[in-house]
C-alpha cells in the first residue's frame, strides 16, 4: 500500500488545471526544512493529494510520485524536487475544503489544521480512511 502525502500549491502559480494539462511535473520550489523532510520521504508509487492553498483552500486532485527525490542543484537555497504524475482532478462536489476538514474535529493534531503554512506533509491513515468513506479516494 502506498504512503499518502499532501502537497500545497497556489492555484494562481500552478493549478490542478495546469497539472492536468502537463500530465507530469517537477514538484519543486519548497524551501521549508520541515516540508523538505517530508519530500525526502517520498518513494516511487506514493500518492500525493494536491491542495489549493489560496482562495477557497481545498483538496483538488491526486498525483503519484514517479522519481526519487533529488537535491535541486540549480536552486541556491536548500531545495529538493521529485517528479509527480497527474492522476486525476476531483469533481467539484468531492473537493474537500479545509473548513470541512476542521469541522470534523477529527484531525486537530494534523499539520494541515495546526500548522497552516506547511506546504508538504504526510497524511494520517485516519484522514485517508475518512476520504475513502466520503468517496473521494478509492
């Protein structure tokens, strides 16, 4: 079974629509040491929930890790990247908002709820099960 992570993107910079058009992208530009620690854990086949962080903050799609994380030698700051393959954009009615996640009260200890600026994180198994029960994930 793959590991699940969540990665945030500003839709004005790189949206789920851009990702669906491109089909694959280098996931880069992360400089937070805590977020980089999560990216360094990514393995080929892991799944990444794509989250729009601006506007109506919400989960919008799913991607798969297709390369091992590598140090970005072109970035003068500490930075790593990996390749992600687009899997799908969730239909509008399945795009789960941060407000909906918070309202459950089930995930108050998760980084997404308690550390809002962290751009990349692991997903607790309980969250993945909750998304499956909602029909967002298979």
